[in-house]
C-alpha cells in the first residue's frame, strides 16, 4: 500500500503511542481529582499544555484542549461573534475556500443576523493582505483565514494579515490544522489572536486538538458542565490523547526542516510526473504550498472513479477534504480558485509524509497515468473534447 492521504490523517508515530500508554494503563486518574493519584494526571496534563505552548510560542494559559480542529474553529468563531455583538459589531471577514468547520459556522451566524464577507480567492489559491484590509469595516469583529488550505495546500500570508488586523483592532483567527507541525508557526510573531490545530494531522491521535486564544481574548464554552480547562470546555480531559499530541507536536516541530528537505523533492517529482498528463493542471501556487501537498485536475474524468481505480492499484488518495468525501458535488475550494465545474469534478489530492519513498512516487505517477488514460478511453466527454465538439478547458 502507498499511503498518500496524509492531509486526511496521519499514521500515529511511535513516540506518540509510547507517550499515551502510561495514561491508558497506569496513571488513569481523573485530573480534576484532589487525591495524589488524580494529581499525577493533573501534572501530566499541565506538562502537555506547557510543551504544546512552547511549540507555538504561546503561554500555557492560552492553550485550551478540544476534541480537534472543528470544535476549535467553532469555539473561536462563536466566541468572537459574541464579543463583537456586545460591542455592536456583527461583521466577519473570511474566504470562500475555508474548511467547512469555518464556513458552516459562518452560515449559522449569518442566519442569526451577522454579515459575512467571503473574499474571492485568486487562481493561485492565495489571498492578499490588501484585500483583507479593504474588507475590514468599523463593525468588523473577526477575520478568520486558514493558514494553509486543506485541499490545495496553499499557504496564506498570515503574518501580514495578522498585522493588519492588529492595527485595526480586529480579532484574527486562523485554522492552522494543516499547517502546524509542517511549517513554522509562532502565534506571537505571526500576530495571531486565535488558532486551531488537530493532533492527527501531525502523527498524533485522532479526537484531540487545541484552541489557542491570546491572553485577554475571552472564550465562551460550547459544552456546559464541569469547570475543566478553566471553565472554557467542560468534560474530563482525554489525558492519554493529549499526552500523545504533545509528544507528536514536539517531534514534528523538532524535525520541521529535516522533513521538508525529505518531502520537497518527492513533491516536485510527483508534480513533474503528473504534469506530463495532457490536459491536466496543478491546483494552487506551486511554490507557496505545503511541502507534501499535490492537487491536480484532469479533464474528461470523474474523481471518484480515479480514486477507486487507484485504490485497486494500492494507492490511497483523495479528491479533496476527507470531511466531504461522500459528496458528489465538486470541491468548493476548486470552484473558488476558478476551476470550471466539469474540471473540478476530476480532481486528485495526493499528500505526502516523511515516510514516503522515491519508489512510491514513481509507482504512483505510473498508476495515475494509466488510470487517467483508461478512464478517458471510456469517456464520451473526453471523446467530444478530442473530436473538437467541445473546447478543452485545461
């Protein structure tokens, strides 16, 4: 099996697994308990908080543990909306190609009377700071723009956008689920007020994540109950998963440059190889993207068929976000960067990790070429394109 869907989830590292085991087998006490057995768990919880904060350039008290990126996105956006409403500010700026955890939350707020501005995204998949600045109004309470796109991997000018928001006195949140553990992130240097991350994107366990909120930014709990997480998230903390997340993040951040050097040549070879397929195109800027992300569109085929046939050849891939893989609609991300509806249906996302090899990349290139050719040979749409009855779009 060749696993090339690391943007969907990653294999847990041995470091993360080993970090979790003591809290599954021996130190299973509730961190909220007053007796020493529970306080041992509390010490581990706070140690993980400190280590994660250090990786982000944050203060430990600015770290709130969540169930993952989606919950963190929801809590950040809804908290900012409540704070804004109290000041008479009900306008939010975002982009058209955010993760659905952001877009659906914004849709909810729109139904509740908030005004939402979704910035258009350039074909490169990058939003400019100037466009963000122009969209901010006196009644803007939040700007939320993802650090790196989960489908096409393009990296946004977060530091510059954050500086604009700081200057204008507007809260800035970034969904950094795809970025943390893969590119340098420092919440202070990047002018970030709130940040979401998820452990399973950097070889940690599923079902746990973090919401960073700068000191002075009030969070409102989505889950009522106990006083865990300083009253910002009720429910007994998943200590084993949190310990695994801290270990995985430390490991990933410590190996950022080494992993980039290992993955980048593989990514470039994969892009070069797939670029040899006629009437295909890379989605998003080639340079300003995550080290391990490759996203292509191919005319005349359906992404679902492409994925199934690649699976038969032992290649695990996706056509976009794993959260919407059951949908028959084309990717909203590809539509946002201007891909025509018919072309967006034929998308392929391949996302690498440091565990992939040059041999796997060559095998994948061959498999994609073979499958695309096979599918086109049976496609009436492709026949019309080749016979000139329709114009090629790529």
